[in-house]
C-alpha cells in the first residue's frame, strides 16, 4: 500500500521500535529519521510519539532527550514495563519466580549466555565462553546501550525469595542453535511465559500477559484514540502484534518475515532512515540534505 494514501490528520499516535527501526546498524539515529521526528515535535507537538522497545527505560535516555519525547508514555522490556510522561510507572509485569529458576536450570547445561532483566538492570547469570565472532555475548548486549553486569552472588536466591522480580529472560546463542533452544523452552506452558525475538540470535522470554501489542492497547485506551489512528513502525518478531494492531503498521525493509507479514506497509531499511522516509511522505516533510549518510550522529 502507498503511504501517500494516509491522511496525516487521521494519525493520532505514532509508535516505533528502536533497534533495527529508529536506530541504524551503528546504534545511532539516522539524520533523516531524527529530522522528521523533530519536525513533527515542532509542528504537531500534541501528536504522541511513543517508543516501544525490548530495552530497559534507562538505556533510551539519550534517544528520548534527543527526540524530545519525555512528555510521552513509552513501552519497555517488550511491554513488561509501561511508563507515563516523565518516567512515572503505569504498568509492570514480571515472570513467576519459579518459572525463572526453572528456565535457568534448563539453560545451564546448554551453556548458553542467559540474562535476567530487572527493570533497568541486566544481569548475566550464565556465560557462554565462546561468544559471537570473537566477542563476548555480554559485550554484544552492551553494544546496544544496555548496562549489562555479571550476576551478583546470591541473585537467584533473591529471585527464589521474591526479593528480585524478573521482567524478562534473554538467551543469546549462535543462530544455528536458536531453533533447538526455542523448542526446549516451549516445554513451558503458554500461561507461564511467551517467547519472542528481536534479533536472529536472541530469544526473549516474558510473562504471557505482556507484549508490545498489549502495552500499546493500554496506551490507546488511556489516550482515547483508536487503533485505526495509530501509525506503527517495527522490524522484529516482537513487533508483529503491534504492527497488526495499528491501523497503519509499517515494517522496515530489513524486518523479520513475521513483521512484514503483519504490516500493511513497508519502508526503507533502518540504515536508509526508513522511518524518516515514511514520515516525510505522510506528513509532507522536506528531507534533510545529509540523509544518505547513516553513520552521522
């Protein structure tokens, strides 16, 4: 479908994934995307632009500041954490502690790097000594701006005792091993957790009552808009439901198959400033002159 068929005045809410969507392969905002969003912030200041990401809230502080988004709600940890304007807590969901401990017990013999997400903190509880392309998995995650730390002594005891609530468990592994790991993890019943992915080498496990789609519906209700008035951007499996819910779901050219399947539109890649390209067409925004350089920050 052609983006020019969208009436800009029908858009009452914009929501976007971050990695692989807003950010390019260097984990930076493409100038074309930055320029288009800032144009909307200036010309349509009451049009909410909402971040929806698997990352913790603290990891996106620079992006929120650079794009002037602090006045709007945001979705983090794939919908497990929903924040209101200024970072006020609107909703949070956590995995059952028994399920978390069972996951760790299942994954430990596989020796695959495993991480516990506890609000803004990320802890490595299982370390794969091999890593990815000679780089430790912990450093791979840090490359996405996440403050990953080795797990402190006794953290699993704290989980068991209910002192630590885990919102998300992430497993990183070589792509060839991912299908087998996902199959093993499917032993957990659907009401215990759900699996999703934003990267080909990552498996994310969250409670079954959380997703970007469900979090977006919460915000749609609170902002008194309808799904038909939502413009959404994404690239991952974890974005598919959100893209389907939105009246105008847009998949990046670099998106996973499931995201493209659920979206109504496609745009350029994250390295081409695909979000900016689409916004330019819908809202008749003049492109920036340096828009073809994806490494500018």
